[in-house]
C-alpha cells in the first residue's frame, strides 16, 4: 500500500483557509485510510471541527481509490455532486499525492490544498497498523522488511501522523 503522512497540524491547515471559502473535503477510502488519515469517519471528524471553527464546509466526498481518474471524473459528472464541485473554492484532499494530481486535473477551478506527504510503500497489520517498508529516497531511510513506525518517520521528515483533527484513533 501507499503510505502517507500529514504535512500540517490543524492550525497549519486552517492558515491556508479563509472563512468565506466554500470547502469540500475529499477523501480516498483505501491506503490512506489505513494510514489513519482518509476514510469517511476521519473526514467527518475534520469537517465537524472545521464547521465548529466557523469554516464553510459544503460537502464531504469520498471515493474508493482517488488514483483512478474515472472515479474523480464521476464526481464532476454526477448530478448529485456536480453542483457542489462547481461551487467549491477549496478542496482539502485526504488522498495520497497521486490522488491529489487527479483532483487538481479534474477540478482546476478550485484550490486543492496539498496537505499530504506520500513517503513510500508499506504494509498494514491489525497488530502494528501501517508500517513503512519501502521508503522513498527523500526520507533518507533504507528498505526495512519489519517496517518503520509512522510516528518515527513523521518525526524524521517533519510531518504528522493521522488522524487529522484530534489524534484519537477511530474505527471504521
Ligand atoms: S489514491 Fe493513493 S491512497 Fe488512494 S487508493 Fe490510490 S494509491 Fe491508495
């Protein structure tokens, strides 16, 4: 699976937002969910926090795999979602960097904030959660069959682990 971290704290995220932005949270439901970032529940928690802080979240959306371009294009074409994406001024993509490229391509008129740092490939288990086994070169880490914990890697590369908002682990 693709392994990702968060670039900004919550305060860092909102420093990129204005109160009059029309915001869509757009999550992937696969690898990044197992990194404690994407998925519907975490997206809902972040949306609730943003709304309670006065930000205008107009929609929460998710797809099975944001790296599949047709899944993103479907959101643009579907009657149920097209209007919200037309209206949105900001998209917060809770997807890996591949997914972010697709969102930027399909919705060029909204500002897609790059909040995620993708760091390599990893393995998920119920005992250890997600671990990083094949780090990207920029991390300065070697391959490790046992895997690096995401907390350790986040500290090394100056990022944060999920979930975005409150740090509590959530179940889906
Ligand atoms: S968009 Fe990224 S996180 Fe989502 S399924 Fe594809 S590779 Fe995994």
